[in-house]
């Protein structure tokens, strides 16, 4: 999850959302990718509230290793391509730097598909990685 403080004017919010909606993404083809959402805060942050984040992106991966592989491969390439495209950087519409935060997803339910994704606890994932490395 990555959190953003977008400038409060309507133009910045509209352009920020538009950029996310129209960006060329290769996420869907990545092994282990489950889903992506751009989240907009339903009400403004309370006065004096820490952070003041107005948007967040949430990307769900089947395994932490799949995210790490994307981050070191396609993720790096995607961000570099965005910088080289000549388009206005998203940071132009932000009032502060983005703030990533990581969450484990113990259970993910997808309505209508019967999919119940249960993630392996981090401690088990670390043990598996160590065993594979030997």
C-alpha cells in the first residue's frame, strides 16, 4: 500500500485520479498478482490528524516473493518508463511525499468467484525461503 497527500484543489485530485486510470500497467501479467485498487479518502482528514493522506494504492499479491520479483524487475522498469515518458510527474499534484506501508493479508475473499485466498503467515514464508536457499 502506498499513501498519498494530494493537493486539495479539484484539478490536482482530478489529474491524479486520471493518471492512475489511464496509466499503462503490466501488473495483470505478473506472476502472483491478484489485484490493484486506487482508494480515495471518503472524508477529509481531521484537523491536526497525523499524515493527512487523501489517497492510497493497494496492490494484492499471492506471495511476498511475487511482489519482490516484480519490484526488482517489472516494477523498476515501469517507474523508469513513467519518468522517461515526458508526462507530468504525479508528484506535481501531491502536497507531500508518498508513504509506503506494508500489510499482510491473512484472508482475501472475492465475491461471486468462490475464491478465498488465505496467505501464508510471514514466519512460514521465511522458513520456506530459507529451506529453498539450501
